[in-house]
C-alpha cells in the first residue's frame, strides 16, 4: 500500500482553470466610509446597491484593485415624523455618487440623486431611499461610463510605467505584487496592454518555477531523511503542490522513480494502475500546453487568481473622500 498512498497523494491538488470575465471591464472598488448618522445595516445596504450597479455597468472586475473607488455621500434634506399608527420616519435624501482615484486624490465623475424613504424606523427609512439607486438608471449608467473612460485613460497614460515597475518587481522575485499590478490593467486596446498580458503569464511561470524548485528541494530533503513509507508520504505532500506547468517536472519524475523503486513490493498490479493514472494526467497537461491559445488562457486565469489572492491579503485602506 505504500506506493498507492504515495501516488494518491500526488494525484491531488492540480491546477484547475476557468474562463475569466471580460478584460474590457475596469476594476472599481466600492468604498463606504463609516457614517455616524446612517445606521450600519442601512450603510451596508447602500454598499450592496453600489456593488450591484457597478457590476451591471461593467465597472467591477474579478481582480480587486482598490486604486479607483465608487462611493456615495448622503445628505438629509428633510426629515419628518409621520403620525401613525404605526408612526413612520420620512426622509428626503440627496445622494451623490462619486468615482475617483483614491491614490492621487482625483475626482473623475459624480452625479446626484434625490430620493425619499419612508419606514417604521430610521434604518428602514434609509433603505427605502437607497432602493431608488437603480442599476438600470440612465443617469447612473452615464455617470459610470464617464468614470470608466477616465480610468481607461489613466491606464493608457501609465501602462508603460506599470509594465516597467512589474518587471522590476519580478526581478526581485516579488511575483505576486508584479502580477497584481499587471492584472489590474483593463483591455485598453494597445500594444502595451498585450505586452502586459504576456508579461503577466511569464511572471506567473517564473513564480511557479521558483515555487516548484523550492517544493522539490523540501521533498528531496524529506526523502533523504527517511527513506521509508513516512518519508515517501512527506515527500509526496510537497510534490503534489508543484504545479504541472512548472519546469521541474523531469526532476520530479526522477524523484518519484527513486522513491517507488525503493518502496517496491508485491502489489505490482495496483502500482502500475496508479502510475498509469499519474502519467495520463501529466500527458493531458502537456497536450493542453501544445495549444498556445489554451496555454495563454490558462496562464492569464492562473495569474489573475494570484492577483486576487494578493489583493485579499492586503490591509484595508481608509480613504479621504473628495
């Protein structure tokens, strides 16, 4: 059973790719600062409304780039208590939607809406008003389209510098940050954008190569220290984490051969079955890689997954709103 355990461990954890959403979308982060006047539940409802309209209008990307933000300012124009029963609160609100560059502190676009909300308490009153921010509203759509144009313009002007900075990060082996900066660039229809997409895949490849070598080193050490079932399982735990697209597959195969020879015993039939499964999987990966378009698609998606993970691990910012 030693060989079966070893191969079973190897057979898990391979790369799975899915289609990314349109690169034409720009990455826009919804941000709502704390507001002592608005109840927390109502503020969260407003944030959800903004996320919905951003997604509906093509300005929310799967990559979490928080340079450009969509936010709202809320001013109470009038507040009345409506006699009951039940007693209700009526509010007339001025809601100003804004999009801008939070890093350079530049406002790109804004629009104001007037909404009336009536509810049995303050939270419900605000929510009823916020419901009137509709994702298919032409005024809102035009506002977001204007903002989207400004964001695309920013990347058109800064694409070369972003590319150069990412290359520098990659040379310092700061692969995730380099991929993140490139993944934030929307499809701006330039040669620079194409170079950035290709560079993102190349940096992702360098990342998995470096990671593969490190994992292979750990696997070799584990096997050298304990050339038995325990050492085989520990080595397999490292080897199964190596991406099949990493350039160390030949070295991985040699180590597998060395380990399986050492722990070889009478269950030859079961072992050959497991080995065929492993080799079939590797062969499928190689065949997929022969299709350059498929390889590029898989690489871009894998790189974007790295960018998302990097963004999610960054500390949350507090912004100064315009």
